[in-house]
């Protein structure tokens, strides 16, 4: 049996389902800023076609023809989101723990190739503290490491450089088209593992699609 040398979880959403928590956090932030905005599940699914909370807010404000400080709104949303995670313990998505254990046992490097904020990364690991630890991962990304968000391949290229790996030796798992594009641009084969807010979408250029992770995806 031949295995890939590294497995990249490409985003928080490929490990734990947080989309609706994120949506509710946005709505609470809007209310506190006095904005008469409410993102429904249907609206948020559409907005998730583009990554980056600050950019998402800026684009929405432009559509509404108003000027706001998108960074301040995003920061408040992040604070609300992180406070929620500190009070809760979430469950890993199906198959994540078994796949992680398999990689560790077989000395396969594991990365969380996310370009979200460091606060979000820390909060996620805190709310998953009963399931996984940071030291399970050989690389953990965050927004401070790159200048461009996904679909730019920058964060993947950074991870490859840090781990001294070639793209052909790695396999990625992503939960959205834009993040999938990031992996593909870095010439990394990528499985789509869609979350609840992406389950009805069509995906292009994926190496495959799964509803539960298993050791099969790490085999060449």
C-alpha cells in the first residue's frame, strides 16, 4: 500500500461544521452596529461562494450602497463567534478523528491549511479540545501568514514550503468551491467534503467527493 506523504485539511469547515454559527455571529454583529441586515441560511449559502468575512461584508455593503467599516464589523463578528466556541464543545465531522489517527500512526504529515484569523484557529482547537490537539498537526495556517485569501493558492504554497513537500505528494480536503480552487491552483489533488451549506452545490475540478472521511483518500 502506497500512501501520500501529507494530508491537508484546507479549512475549519473540513474538520468541524461551523457555518450556521458563523452566520448567526454575523447577524448579531450587524445588530450591534445598528445595521438592518439579516443573513438567512439561503442568503448565507450564496455569500459563501466568496471567502473572507471582511470582503463578504464589503461586497454586501456595496450592494446596499452604504459605507461601513467592514473590518470593525468583521472583528466584532469574530469576537462573538469565538466567545460562543469558548462556551461550547463541538463534534468533529464524520471520519475526521479516524483519519487523523491513521495519519499519525503511519507518519503522514497533517496540515490545517486555513487562512482564517488566528483567533478563530485557537477557538476551534479550544472547542474541540476533547477530540483533537494542536500537536496532531505539522502545520497550522492563519491569515497573518499570507497576503491573499483563497482562491489564491498562497496558503497552500506556504504549507508546501514549510513542510518541504511537493504538491504531487499531498492530498487535500476542502468544503467549498473557492477553497477547492486554491488547492488545485497549487497543483494539489483535492477531495470535496461538503458541509451543510455546500451540500447541494456542484463542484468542479475535484479529485473526488465524499460524505465521510476514511483512510481510502490518503492512498495513492
